[in-house]
C-alpha cells in the first residue's frame, strides 16, 4: 500500500511513475548551440562510455547531429572510474595532440567536461577548442565562468523542480490519481555568456 515514484531509475513496474529528465532534449539543446556557434560541418569529438542509459541516450543525439549537420567525428574516448576528470584529462590531451583540427568536444556528463577542460587548459587551447556539456553544479558554474573558459554551454534540469515534481506525483498517487507512467522534465540551456551577463558565478 506504500506509494512509490522513481527518479532516473527504471524499476520496470508499470504501476510506478518514472520521473525523468529528458536526456535527448539536454543533448539537443547544447548541440544546437554548438552548430549555432561553429556552423555546419565542424570537426568534433565526444567523451562517451557505453552502458549507462543517460549517456547512451545523449550520445545517440550526438550521432544524429553528426549525420544531420555533416559533422566530422574524429574521436570518441572516455572512462568511468574513481578519478574520472583526471583520467579523461589524460586521454583528451592525447586525442587533441593527435587531432589538432578538433574544435568541439561534446561531454554528455559534467565529470567528463571537467576532465576535458583540464586538458584544454594544460595545452593552452581554450581559444580553439570549445566544450558543450550536460549537467551543472555550483562547482561547474565556477569552471564555466572562469576567464577564457573553454566550457561554453551546458544543459540541465533544476534539482529543486525534480523534487517538487516527485512530491507532487506521490501526492497524486496517495490521493488515488495516477500521475502517469512517465513524467518528463524539460531541461534548460545554460551558456557561459548567460552566466557572466547575469553575474552568476
């Protein structure tokens, strides 16, 4: 008799409402910004590890953009371990040395973006290579708003709204009204310019 709602985890039970952020929409928002900034047919790379549902969905959108906008995907790399930013930074340095024409790196998780930014900073390439990410935190905002930061856009949902929607969904369930099998939260695009112009940082 206990009412349950789930966020970002599929419990494979049609009776349990799934509160989800739209991974596809988050990826679309930042990649549309990348095409707006860099134009069609840019040379890019993506940090990605298969087997994680949100990353799989976000990377799927990248592949669609590669085809639709005639982008060149030069490399795909990534690792999920205890030291993601440091490990990704090492990989990124090797990738950028081997592919100096990469101008955009898509990072479908902010831990990946941190590692890529480390590498770009160490190589002094923040003017040439730009990061388009997904997710945001207070620490991320500081990295994005740093002088000459390569991380120029990200997309995210509001954590407070996720909580509100979850409480509302479970309240409806308690009241005997099924909120629906899937409740999708729409994300927002956050650019470096937006943060700086609004003195957020």
